C-alpha cells in the first residue's frame, strides 16, 4: 500500500477487506454516515481506518516500484478537488494488487441513467454536467493534463449528488495489465467503453497503450452529454452492437459527416446542447472546443441556478422536498378515503357509539337497559323453498328481501342486530336510549315491513306469495361486544327469548305482540290491536298476547315529524359538542404557550397548515373544520362560524324560523335554530360554553 512513501507496517496491518458485492441498483440513502450494511454497494469495498473505500482490482502478477511510479502515485495522492474522486492508495502485494479510492455511495452516473426510478430534471442534469466540466478543467490545468478515460461509469456520485471523476492517471502502475477475459459479457463491456474514446485514439492502437489527450476528453464529454440527455446508452438506440458501432466510427468515408449518434432524440433539448455535441464530435481534434469554451456555451443550462454548489444543492433538495410533500398530501387524501370506507363498513357492523369507542381503543363494557323493544321475523316455508331452489336463487332471494328491509328500517330509530338465515332481528332503545318511544318505533317499523312484504316479488318464483311471521316484545336486556375477531354487538336476557317465542308462536302475515309491548303502545296511543287470548308458550307458560293491526294516520304523521326533529337535534348537538371540545382543547394549548389568536400573530411561523378565514372558498372552509381546526392551534372564529352556518343554511331556509313550517327530513327544528343562534352569540374564544351548558341538547329536552 502506497498511501505515501512513509506509510508504516502498522498501518498496513489495520486494513481489512469487505466481501465483494456487485449490483446495478441505485441506493436512495442520502445519509453519508449511514452504515454500509444498509445501503446498496456498487463496487468491491474495504474498511480502512474506520472508513469505507472502493477497491479496484488490477490484473497484474507483480508490481515493480519505480521512481516514475512513485512520483505518479504521489501526484495522484495530492490531487484534491470537489469533483475529483480522492485517491487513497494502492496495494502492491500479489495477488491483491488493487487501487483504493474514495467510495461514492450512489454509484456511477451509468447506474443512475439506467435506473428508471430515478427522475432527472433539468436542474439535476445541469448540475451534473457542471460538475463534470469543473472536474475535467481541474485535471487539464493540473500536472495530470487529461483524463483519458472519461465515460459515465467513471463519473461517480456521492451521497450529496455531487459528480466526481475517477479512473484517471496511474498509467505506469496500470502498464502490463493482463487481459485474459474471453466471456462475451466482459468483451461487450470493453467494447461499450471504447465508444467513448475519440476516433484518432482508437486508430492508434489498444486503449491500454494509449493514454489520452485533452481533445480526446472533449469527444468523450460529448458522448457523455448525449447519454445524460437520452438515457439510452452512448450511441442511443441504433439496433447495432458496440462492435458494429466501433467499426463504423473507424471507417471514415466523409470527414464532414462521420458516423455519430443521432441528434433526433434531442430535438426538444436546448440548442446549445446540440451545437456543443456537433463541435465535440468533430473528426479533426483541433476543431473540438476546450472545456472552458464548453462551459461558456452550456451556460443557458444553468440559467436561474445558484452559482454556489451548496446553494444549488439546497435548491434541488427543496424542489424534491416539495414534490415529496405533494405526494404525501395525495397519499394522505387516499388514506382518508380508505379510512372513510373502513369506518362506513365498521358502522354497518356495530352501532356508532360502540364503533367510536373501539376506534379510540377503549374497552366497551356491557350495559344494562331497563326497557327496549325487540323485533323478530321469520319466513314461513323457507326450508321447503330452499330445498326446491338452487343456492344462488336462495342467496338472490334473501339479498333482495333484506335489501328491502334495510332500506325501510333506516327511517326509524332502530338498530339491526343480525340476520341468521331467514331470521331478521331488530331492536330499538339501545345503544341510545329513547324513553318509551322504542315500542312505537318497533311497532311502526313492523307495520311498514308487513306492508312492503305484500308487494314483494320472489325473483325465481314470481307467483308465490311471501309469508312473513313477526313477533315483538318489550323488556330489559343486557348488551355488549363479544369476540375479538369479527366482534359482534349481542343482546342477552329473557326479553330476547320471549321475542323469539312471540315470532315462532305467531301466524303468517300478522304481527304478534306481547302484553308488555301492548301496554307501552297503549300508553303512547295511536295503534290498533286485537286480543288473541291466552296461549301456552314454550318455556313461558300461559301468556296473554295481541295482534297489532294498524296505526292512525294522524298519529303516524306526528311520530314521523317528531322523529325527524330528534334526528336533527341529535346531529346538531353532536356537531356543536365536538366543535366546542376542539376549540377548548386548542385554546388550552394556546394559553399554555402564551399565544392568542389575534392579528398580531398572523405572521408568526406555523407548525401546521395556514390560517383559515371567512374569505376562503367553501371547499377550504369545509376542509378547515375537518383538519385545520382539528390539528391547528391558530384558528379563525369567523371561519368557524361561517362553516357552521353554511352546514345548516339549507335547513334554516326550509324551516324559516317558524314552528309551523312543514316537516322535511333535512330541516332543523326551531329549537335547533335558536340554539344555533345562542352558539353564534357565544362564539368568542374567551367565552365558549362548556360541555355542561344548557346549549347542548339531550333527549329529555327534545
């Protein structure tokens, strides 16, 4: 090893060589100090004095150290430039004769160009071209005088995307290299590398015997510049092999138009690039420009770029960071959409309050309910019909029936517990209690379902009439979530068994009602029923039951209107309560930091998104409630007020502030509008109502 002439034997013993690893992939790690085991390795590497270095094997049996070679090694060792790959030393001990240089973690320019995942814009290309030009100019002005082997594989890229030139000089050290490779891949690689050499150097003899020239570097730079812009190899997509291209280059028939890569792929590139390529590819070396001229003519490529390499690098990183931020926003939007779908699916499986608790990671404890009403229904003759139908026909039939049922129960304050085969179970009064109204909700829903069944057509048996048997019962139950995989919200208690017995002991196309449910309906009023008498119910003994026959139209309309008012008040109550909680949390965080929401702080650096105002678009205002007010401690009261008002302006126009306005499902009650006005008057952050103020609606007030 000749790091310099005074290297000690102790230093030689500290070297260790890492196992050789080769790959053509591009490392995307930008940390220069990262452990090499977690990055892609492009060349044989070794560990020397705690640092990674690249190792290039030299196929020689032995090396005779001469005075000329020592001068050459010292000259290369003293060569230091930002765009020159540092020479560390050379090992002369057979059979490990090799050259040790600085290791560039991103591989060579050839690796970058061949990797389609790496996108190169004009700024990156201009920066790389400028790095190559600076490196060659330094070599031309140094005692080394020329590169001699300029190509994309000898342009290495470090962790900061700076191009560094390598594989120049050391001609005395490399002299006498054995070339015994006969495999096609090695020969093809050597021919491809010769495509970068100037024609006059190719005609002088083997590349190993010819060192190079400055004009030859100009020709090689033209090939490199062409490959950077096209990313299709040194001569583009010609359909010819490297050997055939070399033969056409050497056989010059016209000095004015020698065989060169086609400029057609560069029609959309800068004019200066095409002009420089033509000049660099001149057949006569004296007509080729030097690199200072090339740098001057390619100046339009760097228009708008910073003169300082670090500033330019920061500008490039900022651009890529902005692109990454846009990509993250896009992925976040997609994630939000998928989250909405997942939440919707979860709400189909569990009640909303239970689902919200599970989403927060809270345990859902079982809960007892003093009074609920349960609906059970069954299809009479379903077993016989299933035996005479195909499985697909049975599935289609149940899907049509339950789709019809699901659309109907959505109009009532009920929760669908489950469907088992042809059995359909619905409950009212849980998980949100509604007083004694659960009996009316189940009764009205049962009458609605029975009416729909009379018009239902079985797809594969259109002439058969569907016979539905219904039983309803009221009583106490206990409810909770059961299971970890596919958790279910289940009901337990004697009320469930009694409701099931009411259904099984009924008759087709009638609603069998228990005495407990009948007492509640009689208390609510507006229903017609007929006493069935005392029947012997399995497991229950003798029970007095009734048939539910119908409902008064006036009472039905009144209940429908009241149901819509409860829904509107509940939605408004939930919205206001959530908004107040968000505002209180944000004000608490702002007070902890000693920051107030005022015009004085409008230019203060933000840790999140920008401030929303009432002048922004409705889309941004809607986004403000979902994101800005949820994650951002700086807020605008006017924007919040406008969002709340906009969310319900249609409902307010429909109601007109009058208690006598017509019922529509989307209309808010007068009490809701008054509560909204109260909320508007209390919109100042310092006077937001607490969660215990009368502003929040509850079911009793409703």
